[in-house]
């Protein structure tokens, strides 16, 4: 059963690992696990500027992001969209994600490596299409 907008926002607010899929120079799909932050109708992500995913995004900004649970009752959201530059400072975004995934102390320490870090980039995925499944209410 598809999620309502409120259910979708609540699901994406959880610190779940997502899988981003990009297309490489030869047209092959490439997938990688990432942290994400859902806000204002977009998924925010960061990565290294030399990573395969970033090089793929620079060539082709169309991506897919899959966020799911791995235990019953299963739920998932797949966001198909395009990458745009982040409208948020990279350090603030990384800090918010790190605290969400690691907790306050470890998250703040992790984020310090991203203060004024030119070797990484933050971006947002603006959804063009969202598909969701939620089997909590299935019999």
C-alpha cells in the first residue's frame, strides 16, 4: 500500500541507510549506500568529489534513491529525480546527518572532518517521481 505524504515524511525522517543509483560513463547502473537527510521535499546527500557516484552525477544528474527497511513489516521509498547543488552549508548538513546516525557526541566529532572540506560535496535530490510501499497494515 502506498504511503500518505505524512507517512512518507515520517518514514524518510528515520536514520536509514539509502542506496543511490547513478549511471556510469558506459551507461551501466552503479549503486552505493549513503546517508541522507530528508527536508523540504528533497533528499540531501554528501560524497567525495572523486567518488564514482559524484563523477557519474556530474555527467548525468538523474539518480534514484532507495530507502527501505530490512525486517518485517517491510516498507520502502524509491525517489527518482535530479541532483541539484545543496542550498545548505555542507558542514551543517553533515553534522545533522552524523548526529542522526551516530548520536550527539560521535556525530559532532565525525562532522568536524567536513568543516571547510573542499574534497567533498553536498547535493540534493529533487524528486520527479516517488514510489512507496508500506506493508504494516497488510494482513
